[in-house]
C-alpha cells in the first residue's frame, strides 16, 4: 500500500511598509495633491498648506500662516506614518470637520505608501 505525504508550504506574509516604497512613484501620486498643496524647499501655502517636512509635525500647526480648521488644530494628532496613510485614504475619517475637500482620497494602499515615501523624501532635500 502506498502512503502519500502532503507537505504544506509555508506562506510568509511581509508587512506592507511605506519605508520600502517608491518615492519616485509617489511623485506621480502627488499630482493629485498639487492642485492645493506645494512641497519642496521653497513651498508656499496655497488652497492647502505647504507639505514640506509635514511628516512628524503636529496637525494644524505645521505651515506657518495657514488658516487651519479648529478641528485639525485641536486634534492632537502628530503626522506619523499611520496618521498620514489614513489621511491620504480618507481625511474626514481621521479628523471630522477639517477643511480639506478630497472625497476621492487615494484608494490604492501602494499609492498611499508611495505618496508617503515621496513626502518624506522631499524633507531630506
């Protein structure tokens, strides 16, 4: 009598992290943001605040001279990776009553991670 042995293959799940993503691809995603936001060493506030070195800053206090909503100023959020990624996806789910109008959000998890990598890379320039 033949005996069959089945070997189960191990599946390794690698966590999806923004640090492993592509800042260059994020530049293309940022085009969706550029209608309202600037980024770079000489960035100015526009319809939205400039995003130069926003990662790690306190929400509602980053861009000097920008009129943030009270909701954002009082949110107590620090723009860490987790909060930025959620914000890119659906800003009003992160802070109700903020002034940003981007209901479409960035739907793709990969695009959000690439966008984060791009924003963080700009601060290093």
